[in-house]
C-alpha cells in the first residue's frame, strides 16, 4: 500500500512540475473574412510553460522541438519569444503560407510557496492567411 | 482534521456548482461613420470578446466548464471540454456573419493554473485540480458600400482643401 502511495505521489508531483509546449489551432471561420477581405487559414495559439526556482534557475520547461508531445527539457530555459516564433514558422510551413496577421505575445508569471517556485508561460497568437494568387 | 476535510469537500462542491462560465460581450466602437480601422478600409462597428473557463482534472479531464452552445438553459456543462479555441471562434465568427461583418485584430489569450490558494481551506492542489480560461477578442468591421467610400474620399479632399487660418 505504501509503495502505491509513493508511486501516486511521485506521479502527481511530476504532473505538477512538468513544463509543456502546446499549440492550439482553429480553422472554423463560417466563411467570415479577416481585415481587408483576406481569407484566413487558421488561428493559432502557442504556449510554452515551465517551472523555475526563485524565477532564475530553470527546473523543467516545454520542449519547442516537439510541441503537443508532453516532452520537456530539464534545467534549460526554453521559455523565450524566439522559440515561440520558431514554432509559429513551422506551423506556417505546414499550412504552406507566408502571410500572417494579428501577431500578439504575452508573458505570464505566477509564484508559489513564498516566491520559491515560479511558473512561467510565454504565449503567442496569430492568424495565418491564404497566399494571394 | 476531519472537519477541515469536510469543509473542503463542501467548498469544492459549491465551487463546482457555480463555476464554469461562458460570456459573450460586445460594445459598439466609438467611431464616426467615416472613420476606418488602421490596416483595414472598412468601418469598425463593434468590439467583441468571448470568454470561457472551467475546471479540469490533471489539466486534461474536464470536470465542469461554461456551456458555449446557444439556445440552451444550462449555463455550465459537466465532463465536456468547451474551453477550446474552435468553439469560441465558431461563436465569434457566427456572430460576425450575422452582422455582415469581417473580423479584424483577432487575438487569443489563455490561462491555466493548478493553484487555488485564493480558495480558503483548499490551497494548493499539487497538479490535481486545474483552472483553465480562454479569451478571444476581435473588432467587427463593416465594409461600406462603394457610394459611401466615394463620399469619404470626396470629404477627405474637401477637408484638405480648406485653408488653415487663425482668428481675426
């Protein structure tokens, strides 16, 4: 019984402390166009989260090489705008477009346990547009 | 110890009963008939913000979220993930289509936290219980008819031609 409790606690702590790189997309537009009559392809939101000690020492962060894969990197700070834009570039390649609009980024920080543990998140959103013919 | 556990359970039950919320806010843009939005030639009509939030187990399993489906009485829904970009964007674009407008300046904001320190007796949940929130905002732009566009161009020319002068 104690063995199972330890496994469950370890699993919970792992779930609690892992970082993650996630991309959320939506191509639902109901035939509505974007500014200046542009045809949208996809709205995309990229989020990279990680945990830091005293907001300085990275413990675990999302891996930008494998978004949506629950993979993470230990003791490496990957929560950067550059990484988010690299993922955005990959998504643009996937949708075969070079046109983009409404690019917006935000940084979010939360601290816990009297400033000991920090959770950082970098979010970037954008709308991919169809190539002009 | 038992009392604290009991009150925590009551509080969680109450939280679940009243939490999960979907909102759709609009506001007319404070512009005149001949103003345009930077980067767009149309007339900005309304600014819209759509928001939904809910509670999840391990940040994956939805427990209770706001109900995004229209024409229903239930304001919350159990075990269905309605805090998604597709569902919120669907509602936003349906509204834009209804108004005969297109979307400009579409932005997305997302927040997820597993800490409930603001809830008394609950404190941290160590990654078990998560709160997720998604917001999407946009300006609805109306494309005026060609007649109005011509009128606007004529007005611009007229305004530029008025000589600037001081008082006598």
